[in-house]
């Protein structure tokens, strides 16, 4: 299989697939930002120089705010998992169609690898 063929087979031009990839990238970014906030919150000093709000600087409330931020990550990660699960079903269907069309297992692996690399490159670049 040539590189051009693998690239053409790895293209998923459907609008729903593009939205799914954007949803995954966005939800991973939101979860990462929330976790970075928790790390900043825990490591920040207990004075005004930290740039945090007054209620966060109080020692007793800091743990509650950090816990709430961590709990906000849970639905975001659930959204990411659901989007990945939806995409894996469609991907399995495409790979099964390739196998039925006569592609070797190596060809299917090449197409899957190109598809993953292309998705990662597009989402990192945008």
C-alpha cells in the first residue's frame, strides 16, 4: 500500500467526525486546565501575592475549592470517554469494511496508524 493510498483511506471527511475530534481535543484541554488550576491552588502561598481570590486564600476553604475543581473534571472526562467510544464504533466499521474489501491486516494497521497520526497532527496544529 502506498502512502497516498493510506492517506486517502485514513481521511474521514464527515462533519460528525470532525466535530467529534474537536470535542475530544476541547474536553481534554478543559480537564487539563482544571487540573492545572488545582495544582496552582495547592502550591500557591497563603497571601495576597498569589493572585487568588480572598475566599481561596483562607486555609479552611482552600481544600473545598480544590476538591470542587477536581470534581468538575469528572464530567469532562466522562464526555471525553463517550466521544472516544462513539468514534471507535465508526472506526471499527471502517476497518471491517477495509478487511472485507481485501485489505491485509498490515494494511489495516497502516491505515489506522495514519488516521491516528493525522488526527493528532491536525488537532495539535489547530
